[in-house]
C-alpha cells in the first residue's frame, strides 16, 4: 500500500520504487494496479455518486453564493494526461500538443470536488466531441440526470434553466453555456464572458490541485491505456476522499458575493471563433444570463474593471 501511494504522490517510477522496497518490478506493478482496481470498485459510488435533484440544487446554491453565477450545476473541461504511446495505436492518442495522451473530462462543483468524470478518450478527440459521446453528455441531452427544472434568477421574475459552463471548445446548448466568440464584442457580451470564465476557471484550478497532490501527472504515464484509466480514476476518487475527510488539507480563497475585491486577471480578447449547431433556445438562454449579469440586480461592482479591451 505504501508503494502505491508513493507511486501516485511522488511520481517515482515503478522501477525506482521496486529498488527502494527491495521488491520485484512486477510485484510493485501488481500492487499499484490491484489497489487502483479496489479503490474504483469500493469507493466510486461513495465519492462520485450520481447526483440527485437535491444535490444539484445545493451545488447551484454554492455557485451563486461563492461565484455569483445562478443556476449553475458545474464547471466542465478536459485535461490531456500524457502517456507512453501504446503499441499499434497509430494516431489515436496523438493530440494537438504533439504528445500522446488520454483525456480526463471532468465536471466539478464550486468547492473543487469532482461531480462526474469521463476517463480514457483518445487524445486526438476534441473536448466537445468527447463530451457529446460521454455518458454525462448523453444523460444531459436526454434529460435523465435528475437536473432541477427552470427556476427564477435571484431577485427577478425571469425563469432560466440550470446550466453547466465550459470554454469555447464545447458546443452551445440550452444546458451548456460557452463564451461569446470573436474579438469585437460589445460591453454586455464581454461582461458575460468574464462572469462565465470566472466560474469556469474552477475546473482548471481543480486540475491544478489534482496534479499537485498526485505528482504522477508531472511525468509520462507508462502503462497500458486500460491501466492508465484506472490510475486516473482512482486519483479523482482519492481527491474527493481527501477533500471530504482530510481536515485543513486545502485552503482556498473565495470571493464573497458582496465583496468588490478580487485578484483574478482573465483575458477575453483572444477567444477563437468556432462554428456549431446551437439551437435558438440555446442562444435565448445565453441572452437571459447576459441580460441578468448586466442588470443592476445581477451585476457585481468590479465586473467592468476586470474586462480587458
């Protein structure tokens, strides 16, 4: 067990660990893989449970309280995990960064916990394509994920659906908000992009915390793709486990909804254009949030100062 946690936490190779504990390389490899399998089998449903309607409502309340974004169910993004090129795999795992990788697609809550993850997609695939073919994307499309119905935006009479937020790599859906594309945006659209990116960065921070806690991500994973999937999934489970049971493990600086102090700097002038097949309903939902963020009720005091022209 010690060799397993050393492997994840330090990023040491299996050969180095086998020398340290005077064990055979194959023995250490079996310990690591068997432990990953046990963690995923025993703790998956506890640490990554399927959200209920009440859980979604609690998540949405946290996003509004901490990050000033109402009706938000999570921040979504993908992370490329670099791996040793699998034999006879061609270009399946070869990504735009010129490395071989598998993709960890994750939805996180306002407290940097994983809500849902999809592990093992080919590195050559886009985040939007991976999301569309994932169980999460299909469940949201079918409406089978116990997502709450429309609710009024705070202090208004405007009904809006609950949404998740992503970057420009994802398609615009009625349940998935992405920034307005382009460079010459008006003030209201820039404010919407700022408010969305302010929330979306939570998933980026979560990936950063994961990589700092498990330094194995600072090196190329040398294992079969199916074993890599188990390693990644086990670290996501352990991340939530540590967040839940490890007192004072992480200290985060959050911005109070009524505070005008923040250190964040987000550039919004280089968002690439991307086509898509967004529905009129999806455009309408984005307009609802844009109008709310630019209204006297939904605005925050510092938002105009944070826009980079």
